[in-house]
């Protein structure tokens, strides 16, 4: 056995049945099932704080609109009951410091669990696509979680991705983040993953939270080009976003040929959103959804709770269910109200062209990165948690493995003001790791346990689906 | 004494209840063409030799409305919609082609597009030309602002005075525009027929010297004075199954979880009572292919019954959904489950030789003994019932939830009892109960449980109040009442008090004020409306109800 630790056979051994041949799963395209699965979980009894944008009222008018439309009664739509995600589902994605329980409330587990209910329905073939119209959102939550960032604690969509991969053996997945804010959390989680294509378009980070998402952010050294960021000028209209979709997103998806396509469906590109400056309309959202035809859409942001959300969500639900959305419009909308200036158009075209070049040269970029870095690659990051006022310093180290995506370690320390919070050492073993990475990663975990350098040491062992958390002070290990 | 009469699909059942005792029962056939006649014939047998002066209350449950709709005898109704932005109204599947008007109101009741008088006039004219005498006018969110619907009615009254207009907000204020449209149409389509029936029934009772108030049983198991029900005929649809459920409530221990099994000739009706509360269908009754806002028990009907035809196809037994006549044992042409039950010694309702002969037809096709064939037939029926019951529990467990507490509080439920009512239930219910690990109960008077249920059911009422303090207004869902709400700082307690008062007034209007104090707040919530970073108002929702229940004189001695 020891002789072929790096053989392909070992890699496929952890594959679930059916993965080896990798048929295109894409039920949305291939299934004869016509139903769209919907979970509406407005969490009418949960808020970050009474006047926070992420409060009870957020989906109230959306509820009124979609219930009054009678959308749930359409035979094309089937409504599911949410459930709570298990702590283990969270640990499969996140290093929650000190533990999962202290970073999530029931509302978070329900929002994440909703995506899992729909994922199961999708993979069982009950539905052809699904929409988790849930809150709280998740796309700003990164791999390591010390607190709430950008209204998010845990990343619903990433939790769904890892769940589906684990349970159903799907490997290649694309996530298209259409929220107006850069999906920096999702980007961070899949940064080193060559099997997850992450495309985010958003208002230019120089003008909007979280201030990232530039074209130069294109993935870790072994996954270069599998992260594509499309910063858009403030004021971009339907036409501009649909241009990106048609000229960048769809061709890239075609080539990447994912088994599943997910959409982080933020609704804050809307022309009335109070937190951003874009000019997207309900018609634009419906059209976007129709063209992208995601297997699953998950709500992220969107805070124009009266002027946008009721209409945008009606449009998205209709588009997913294949119903006619042409009658959906905001009360103050008149066609032709927003025009894309030629300056914006040129800027978008040049961004798209630049990204296509990156995409086309992705394999060369990876090859070059291999030459540049030795056996390990590291980077340092600083992360700010706006909601909880926490600053975090990280050092990330990736094994530049030639047989698998490589295991990753993250050393992290968090502080609030001058008060030190926690330090932790996190080891993550990818689901499709090679034997040597699995063994070395487990060893690193054991080594760091015996040192007293960190408060907590974690091992995210995806191949065995075991998630260990060790507290160096109490010497207590918890296994999920 | 209380009298209950249920005019069902095949039989009309009647019962007379005194305190906690059933003092008399009667069963007669139902003639579909003559509902009132069927009712009165059985009534006459019930009151024969009874001092009618002692009757304090008469409760009717009838299939009148169900039949009118099923037989296409309801009146023709035109549909005028004011849908505004959203779903393309062509995607709704109404039974008639709706006329679409311009104009729109949003989710908070604000006008977002005006009506056009010329268009309304032209519509009125055109519908009159097409011979419509009744028109339903329904606007999206018009329950939160009546002006559009009222204005359309006004223009109609001038442009087409012969047309009777009913407005959506008067029929239901619940969210769901297409259901409101369907319910409004059904109300208009059946109201005249219902009114005639009610008048005749009332007159006939008075002729018989019965001076007691007459009530009708609604689909949610509540009673309503007959004269107060004239405007809302569709609420009485499915009162038959509701009567059976109320009968089971009356005849089984309080607070338990039971499956109600009513096995008839060709159908079996199933309903659930969860910890003493009958399960309501979550959004409203489905009447044929029409989804409505009618509050009704969640009754599932499957096409198997004692007289269903049994066949063999592809080596497998099938039962129903059709009926060819009575059981073979009673001279019918085809084998039925009743014959199989006789072969197994579970019932003796006919000629055993014929029962064996009928079942033998199936046995010879399967190449097995008559006894084995009988067992397989009965198993097939029991399987269908058990599968449906399990599905109903599963669906209840899987009902969507929109709040954290709603999601966390619901746990798995399993039946403690399987309760059989109706004629064909006794032999099958023990078999169903065994499969569900529950206790089989065939209550005394099981064949007339529905009539007993009608006799002892109490009124129900719901009141859903929404207050929008920023707009300074309130609406009541049930009948679209709309009024001014003063005070931006209204507290939840204040809102609940207001709801209680509104419910009391509503109960008085419906002549059931004696029960107003039974009303309980079922849920309430407050949404702070924040614009920018400051609170500009509150949206408060309070829901109250007088749930389905049994009048106290019956429970007085029966209760536990
Ligand atoms: Zn984005
Ligand atoms: Zn956002
Ligand atoms: Zn490796």
C-alpha cells in the first residue's frame, strides 16, 4: 500500500459510487421533473438588532407579495419545510472559534439547514431546481469564524456545497455570486479549490463594502483562474450585468462544465437598495436567473425591503419555475429608465476581456505558480469583522501537492480593540486529498495539540468526515 | 335537547341529544335531487313522538353546496380582476376567462396605479351583453384598501345595473389573490340557491312546531346561525366530513390524537385530530380543482369503500374507484371488499354463499383459495388507508414554518386511536388500527356520529387583525373590515385588546356572542418598521380564534 500512496486509485477510493465516471449531474438541465423547490424562511422572530438591516421586517413585504400572488399554489412550485443544519455540517466548512455553538444561533442553523433540505430534494430528483429564500445570509463568512462579518456568521452556500459533495459524491461545482457585495467569504472558503469555480460580480470594491473583489484576486496557486471577480462601476444597469453574464459567465461555465451551478442570489444590486449604488431591476433579476438557470439559488443580501424585494423575489421564483415573469415590475419603474453610459460599457467590456484572458491561461498560471513556490505556499491576511468589531490576523499555508489540491493550515489570532480574543491553529484536509496529504495533515494537528502555542487546534478531516477541536487549556478534544 | 341532521351522499342521519345522552337516532336515504325532502323525511322520523317544544337547537349539515358545484348547477359568474404587477393573470387557472382591469394597490394598501373609468364601463357593458347577471370583482391586496373594488362596483351599478357585484375583500381578507377570486366566484355562484334552501328549511321547521334556533355546520366544525350564514354559503361546503370529525371529538376522550376513518360505499374519508384539535387544511379547502380560502378540516378522501369494485389486473388486486352496485352478497354484479370481509367472518351483512361466489371470481383469476383472495382484498384496502394516514402525518410534519419557534415546537405525532364512523367502518378499523399501532375505537352510535357531531358542535370564529401604525390603519382579514388605528405607540397588549373587542363585535353580528369569551390569542407579532436607522412605525398582527369544540352541556358530564 505504501508504494502507491500517491496513485490515482487512492484518490478515487474516497469517491462515492458514481463519481468516477462523473456524469453531468445538472438536474436543472436534464431532469424531466418540472417542479421548483422553495423554502421561504423569513425568520420573523430573529434580528441582529432592532434597527439593523438584518431584522424581522426584512422579508415581511416579500411574504405578503408572494403569498398574495398565490405562488405557493402553483403546481410548478413545491414548498419545503426548513430544518436545522447539524453542527457537523457547519464544521465541514468552518473553523468556528472557539466552537460552532458559540458562533451560531438557531436562525443560522435553520438558514443553512434550508439549503440542505433543498439539496437533498434536488439530488433525489424531486425538484429540478431550488430557491432558498432564507435569512440570515452567509456569503461574507470565511473559513475561520471569530464573529459576524457583513451580517453573516456561517456560509449557507458553502455548507450546502460540502454537504452535497460528501453525501452525493459531486465534485465540480460552480458558484455565481450576484450579490452587489463581493462574496469574500465564499471566495476565501474555495480559494484553493480547483474543483469549485467561484465567480462574483459586484459593485467595485473601491466604492463598497467589503472593499475587495478585484480582478487580481483569482484563486490560490493551485486553483488560479477558478476564482473570477467582476468589479462593476456604480450605476451599472440590467444591460451591463446581462452583458457580463452572456460574455463571461456563460462561456466560462460552458467550459468548466460543472456538475451543479449555484447562485448566491443577493438582491442589493437593485436601483433602490439603500446600501449600494447599482441600477438593476426586478426584470433584470428574473432574466439573469433564467439565463443562468442555476440548480439552486440562495438569498444573500438585499435591503430595499419594500421597493425591491417583493418584486425581485416574485420575479426570481417565476423564472426558476418557468413561469411568465413579464408582468413583474416595480411601481415606479418605466422601461428605459436607466441607461448604461458608454464609459461604463467600455469599463465593463475591458474587465470581461481581462477576465477571459485569465480564464484561458488558468493552467499556465498554475504551472507557473508551481515553479515559483516550493513545497509550501503561504500568505498573510488581515480580516475585519464589521458587525462585531473584531480584527483577525491569519497566516495560511498550503502544501503544493502534485497529486491533490493540497492540505491547508491557517494560524489565526483575533482581537477586539486592544483585547486579545483567541488564537487557533486550523488544519484542513480537502475531500479529494491524497494519502500523503491526509497523513501529514493529521500529524500537524497532533503536533500542534502538544504545543501550548495556540488556544485551540482544529482538524477538518473531510475525507473521513471527522472534525476535531482541541482546547489546549483544558486538553479537551471534541469530535464532530 | 339538541337535534343534529347530516344530509350525506348516500344516507341522511339524524340524532337527538339530551345533556350528555343520545336519546334518539334516525337514518334515511338521501335523494340527490331533493336535499330538503331527504332532510325533512329523516327529521320527521326523528321527532316522531318527541315533544318538539323541548328542542333547543337544530344543527344542519348538508351536501347542498358540494352537489351544486359538482353537478354544474351553480350560477354563472363573470370575473373581473385588478391584478397589478406580479404573476401574469393568465397563469392562474380560473374556470372562466377573467377580464383584467388597469389599476393596482400594493402590499400595504397604497394605490400604485389608478383605475380607468372608461375601461370599467366598457367591461360592465360587455359582461352585460354576454348575459352575465353576477360578477366577482377582485383586486390584488384590495383587502388592505377597498377603494378600487368599491369604485368598480359603483361604476357597474350605473353602467350595468342588472349585474350583481360581489367584492373580494368582503369574502376574505387573507393573503392569496387567486384563492380570494375563486372563493368570491363560488360565493356568488351558490348564494341564491343556498338562500332558497335556507328559507325553505326554516319554514319547514316552523311548520313542524320547532321554534328552536337553526344552525348550519361549517367546514371547520363550527356552527353558525342559519340566517347569518346566507352571505357565506361556501363555508358550509364539506360540512359532512366536519360533522364526522366533531362526532368523533364528542365520542372519544378529550385531548387525544386520533385518526377519523369514515368508510362509505365508494370512498373513505380520513381526518386527523391532534391532541384534541382537528387538523385544518393549512391554506383553505380545495373544491374540485379550485383552491379557496374556505377554512376546513384537512380531510383526505380516497376512492375505496365497502361497495368498490374489486378487479385483478396484471396479477394484482385493484379496488375501486367505481361502484357497480351493492356487494355481491347483497345481489350486486361484482365482487367488493364487503364480500371479502364476509368470507373472513368479519361482517355478516348478506348472503355468505354469494359472498364466497363473488370472492371466488377473484380467487380463480389469481389461482388461489377464496380465503386467500379475501385476505388479499382486505389487505389492499387496509394498505391504501394506512398509507394515506401515514402520508397525512408526514405532510403535517412537513408543513412549512416561517418562524424559529414554529420550526422547533413541532415534533413527531403518532395516532393513539383509530376511530371508525359511518356504516362500513366496524370490520376494517381494527385492522387499520393494528397496522398503525393504535387503539381501535368504534364508538356507540358510530353510524350516526356525524349527526351527533352536528348536534353538539359549538360555534367557531377567527379574527386576524393587522395594524399598520405608520399608515394609521387596521384591517381585519376575515371580512376585509378596514378602519383607522390611532397612536403610533400602540403596544402589543393594546392591539390584543383591540382584537378581542373586534372579535366580540363580530361574534355579536353573527349571533354567537355567548362564545366570544372562549376566544384565545393564537399568535401575535410586532414588526418594527425601520426607515434609515429610525423606527417610523409598527406592523402588528394578532390572530384570535374560537376553535372547534363541543358545547359544554355534553362535555359537562363526559369530559375528563
Ligand atoms: Zn457578488
Ligand atoms: Zn450584499
Ligand atoms: Zn496531496
